[in-house]
């Protein structure tokens, strides 16, 4: 019985504290004293709970237009950006961190804000299957940070982030090229495979990519109109020669040889047919 009563008392006490906290926050919102709001917002921010970040961001948002140009404005804007970051609102935090370092370029927080802008973009980067525009933007932002602050304590982490994003972009480029191939859009596949090799020359996937490029070009030639076939078969042979020179011991070699023979056979037979037609016409 005593334990039950003690439990009820604890619940009641907690409820009183929560209600008191809520009423105190509502009073702060109605206050016309920006200094009181500012000090309270800083305290909420420094407590570091999710609910406190929400309250801090609300108070900062209310006073930022009022305190523009004051000493407090710099810290308020910096904390305001972090409030969004800690709520995992990464699009918003990226925007506010960028706005901060552009506005307060000489601030002690400017370097950190520039890094956090890029870091927020990185955290907003979606899974590989989705559009990677934000990943590209994050790579650019991280590289700009490294270029501007090459001795910063964040450089190593920024470099690691770029590596992670590049691997994601590489996977996305590979998936896009393979999709063209699966859809039998052979010319688009060839272009996508070529772009992949240009963008990721050190990728371990390039052996596979170059074989698929040869295979797609062969299929493209086979399905082309007769007036375009010769040049497209010849291009496939060029792809074959490059593949054999660079990946002589590849698991794809036998298939590559088969494609090469087929291309040369078509060119040879077509040349013979054209010669016979020419002889007959004469």
C-alpha cells in the first residue's frame, strides 16, 4: 500500500513539474523582455534535451529580429542553427549554418559553422537508390571547407566524409548505368558506362563496367539501321581492344572474345556482300 501511494505521489509531482515548466515557457513567450527570452533560450539550449532545443529555437526565433546588430545576436544565430541540427532538421541547419558564416565571417564560430553546413548536407544525403543531388552538394561544400581551412581540426573528418559520399555517388552511377542496360537502352548504357569510367577512374568496378560497355555497344550495333551498323561494330571492336589490353585475365575475356569475333564476322561478311554487289553491277 505504501509503495502504491509513493508511486502516485511521484506521478503527481512529475505532473506538477511538467505543468509548471509548460506554464513558465508560455509566460516567456508572452514576455516583452528580449533579454529574459535570450537568457532562457541559452539555458534551454545548454540543457541539451530534445524538448529544450525546441523551446530554445522558438525563443531564439522570436528575438532574432529584435537583437540584430547586438553582441547577443551572434551567439543566438549560432545556437539557433544548432537547435535545428539537434532536432535532425538537417536541411534547415545547413541553411542557418551557411547563413551564419556568411554573416559573421570573422566570428570564432565561423569555421565550425562552415563545417557544420557541409556536415548537415552530408547527414541529409539519402540512400543510394534516391536522387543524390544533396550528396553532390555536400561533397562540394566539404571540399570548399578543406580548401579554405586546410589545417583545421575538422579536415580529417571532412576528408572521410567526402570518401563516403564518393562511394555512394559511385554506387548510384553504377546502378543507373546497369538500369539502362537492363532496359535495353543500349546507347544510353554505353554513354553511362563511359561517364562512369571518366568520373571514377580508380573504381574496382571498371573491369565489369568496360565489359558491359562492350556488350552494350555490340547489342546497339546489332539493332541499328544498316547504314549505321558498320561504324558501330567498329566502335565495339575498339572497346574490345581496350578491354583486352587492360583486363587480359578477366573473367569476362571469353565473352569479350566471342563478341569481337561476331563483330569482325559481320564486318567481313558485309564487306564481301558489298563487293559482290559491286561486281554484279559492273
